[in-house]
């Protein structure tokens, strides 16, 4: 347990002695770090295509050393067009965002228009959630925080029934409580005791910038999973850092912040039993940054602001690359290379170092024996003496000889995720572009981001191919349109309901029957 995590174990001790969570909040204790100021990045792109023309021709060179030399020039080179804050009804085509009346009990509320949002693929009954299913989940998100936190299982509370009953959103509120103990300032109260020390009562046990990153990731994952489960979807986390890298010509650039992606469960029984998923559909992107500009930076010119936008664009491009793998086979540059084969006979100069000539000769004989089918010899054993408590003791340890080190050299890890059937679900075959959706998270907020990526744009980023006489100012496809919803505060019940409306509408659109939208 690191120092940051240890900071939050205090809350368990206080609750045990206090009885209820409300009593724990009112229990005086040493004041935690002052709350982190709530800040968000402000994006500004001037869109100077004449200056970006040469940069678009040499993107590989431009993006070398990005973190040290990031500037507006990188945004202009990618021709990013920001459309500003967009209402939910304009993030997806009309008719897919649930109306606000869906936030009410379907048995008591009647839609005056008589028109319900379009449903998902009619051939898949599991993906046709309606008003009743939506309200069954969103009503728990509309409860007050104090009622939900005091109703969580496993924690002490006063006698009697819990204030509310949680079923679908139980996991979400457990993780939200962890975030609230860093961000919720609604109950902050500072006093001075008789010894002159500053004491504190409230919910916080630390500041937002001190919060462990996995608190936010777990909260967002629980919230998104609550919204996508009725559509037959799950969250899939990248298996390794290799799966978080964007193919950028002959390089692979790491993309920060991708925590998971929404994928569909396979409709084939055997594949579903084997854990095969299809997609991805929607990406989940969480960042831990709380300060985006220095005192001398102007709005939209802070280094962290620029990196934040580039991180979101990189996540969208990576999602588009994965969705574009449908029907393709992975290209493995190491195939048929001598250093990636099981039988490798050309060792060359061993360079034994401390190994003597006899050991080198023995290793060569073992490598030659592999080609003739002879069982390789055992690893070379060396003696290493160490001083024990009772004097000198001879201890033997096994070390890897030259042959074993050579033979265990493995090819690079696959860029494709195992148990993933890549499909561009929700994309029209003849559209020529893909609408990528991200659930973006900062502080204790979420926002829905939509980035339209043309197939030719993606091909140019991935492989460097482009049309003759390429000029960004004359190519309609050389543009990234970025739309974003407002930032929804997960500590606000009303905002939680609005965020679920947005995610629900995105899922309705992405899982629709192709040709119906």
C-alpha cells in the first residue's frame, strides 16, 4: 500500500468508531489537504491550414518528442476542428436520445408525443431496452448521495431499514464514495480546537489531486457498465500496454488514459462461452490531470490542455484503427525472421564474458543439437558463495546459459487483443467515415465526445498513403470534427441522469439495425 492509499484507510477506522457514515463525516479530525480547485481544459485551434500544409506532409517528424515540444502546431497539423459544446440531441442522429420524460416512472408518466426513441437491432431481443428498463436503472442514479452512501452494504449504519434500496447501482455508489472522499466539499467545515490545531469535519479525507487514479477508473467503469449492460455489452480493458499504442506510420505511439472499451458479447453460443467479444463500440478515457495551465499560459495554450486534447484524439484514432480491422489479418513484421523462429542455428560470436571457452563450445554444440533433434543439455550451473549467519555457506543457483538466453528471445507481443473479434459495429458500410464515441472523464465529471474520422484520414495516419498532390486545404477528408457534450458532475443526481441519457442514446445508435438510421 503506497502513501496515497494509506491516507484513505483512516475513513474505515473513523466509521467503525462512529457508527454511521453521517457520524463519521461529523467526527472532528485533523484537517486534510485543502481541496483541489475545479479546473477543465479549454481548447482553441486556430486552423491555419497554410502553415499546417508542410506539417501534414511530415507528421512522423513533427510528433517526435511530443511531450517536450507540444504546441498548437500539432493540433493544426492534424486539422482538428472543434465544434464546441454540443447538446445531447445533436451528438447522435435524431430519435435515439431518450426524452427527459424517461426520467419519470413509466407507470405514471405518459409521453405526450407518443413517440419513443428508436430501438436497437430488432433481430436481437437482448438489445431492445425501452423506457421501463431505462427507468429501472436511472432511478437509482437520481437518489441523493447521502441516502445511497448510508445504504451501501458492508458499512456500519444506524438501526432500521436503509434509506434507499440499491441493486443495479450498488457498485457505482461504492466507487463514487471513494471519489467523494477526495472531491466532495459540500460538508467541509474547519474549526480550531483548544490546542490551537485546525480540525475538520466533512466527507473528505484528502484532495482531488491526491486521489489514487484507480478510484476514478473504477467509478467510471461502474457507471458506464450500468448503462451498456441492457444492450448485451460489457467493458473490456486492454490486456497490456501494447494494446494501448497507436500505429503511426512505422512507429507505435502510446496513448494515455484508455482504461477500457465497450464491446458486444458474441451472439454465437460457443464464442460467448469462450469469452469472445465483438467491437469495440465506445471507448472509455480517464485522465488524472487537475491543473492544465501555468500562471503565464493563456486560455487554450497550456501544455496540459494541448496534451489532453491530443490524448483524446489519439484514443479516438486508436479506436478507429481497431474497428477498421474487421475482416483483416494481423500483419506481423517478425514472421519468417530468423530471430523469431523456434529453430535458430546461427548464434554467431557468443561473447562469453566470464564464461570460459569450454562453456562457449558446449553452448554451440547444444544449439547445433536442436537442428538434429537431440535433446538440449541442462542449463549451466555456477557456484556462488555468500556469507551466511553461521559462516560461509556454499549456495548453488541456476543461471541462464548463452544458449538458453538466445533461444528464449521472443518476437514482439501482438498488437491485436486476444479473444477479440474486431468489428465496426454501428458503421454504415458505404459511409466512408466512422463516428467514434468516447466517454471522457476528468475530476469527478464525464463528457461524451464524438469524433468523425474519414477512412482516408485513418489510412494516411496509419500507413502514410495519400492521394496525389495532397493539400489539406483542398481535401474534404483531411479533417477531424470534434464534438463534445457538457461536463456532467457525477456527484450531482440530475447530471447523472443526463449523462445516462447521453450514453443510452449512443448505445441505441451504435447497436441499431444497419440501414435503419
